[in-house]
C-alpha cells in the first residue's frame, strides 16, 4: 500500500510540474498547421473581390498551406503578426516559372502537390531574388481579414477565388488563389 501512495504522489508532483509549463491560451505552443476555409471566411473574401467561391482553388490553396506549415522551422512572423513568412528552396527552373506566371508548374517542381493547369494566380506575395545565385524564395501570407495590394492585383480580371489558412500561434494567415 505504501508503494502505491508513493507512486501516486510522484504522479501528482509530475502533473503539477507540467502545469507550470502550460500557458493560459490554448493556442500558444500548438503546432502550426493548415486549415481549410469555412463558408464565412470564403464568403467574406468573395464579397470583397466580387468573385465566386471555387472549391477546386481552395483545395489547391490547402495544398500550399500544408506545404507552408510542414516546415515550421523556416516560418516566421513580423512583430505585429500581420504576415507569415515561409522560406523554401527553389531552383532556376522554379524561379523562371514563377516569373512567367506558371504557378502550377513552379509549385509542382517544389514538391508542393499536383496543380494541373497554370490557370490561377496567388493572392499572396512571392519574393524571388533572380539576380543572385541564391536558391530560395519567400512566401508572404497576410493575416486573415487583411486585403493586400498583392491580392487586389491578383484579383483583377478573375472570376473565382479559393482560400485556405496557415494557423500559427492562434493566428490565421490566408493562402488566397484567384482563377
């Protein structure tokens, strides 16, 4: 009986020690991950840009969100958490496709998934440095609810929109595609 009491006491002490390392906000310390759009978030964006919702584009956006979230080590946010940055490797072929607006081909060459035709434009920033020999690009995802110049330019002449999110530290960052 004494052994059980000692074991129980040790377990209780261990649980109490773990509570010291937890935060009040359940989102803090939660792993970064992709999130599909819900009807409200997609409807709000569609209304802002005067386009219709596309489930196909949303699935492509989710693949991008999944890629961004897959390597949280290469992700960072600015101090106000209004943008999420994800750095990834990109060879010259990928960079050339990005310059030519062949986004599906570029994303496929980065092993982000299968995208099919080059019939969409990202509504988030893609920073490439083609003048140097650096083999990286940087995605810049805006905080959910933010309309950026990049989105506005990408939406010009488009009729469809797809969206997914990357959630980091309880904040959602939008991956928006226009087609």
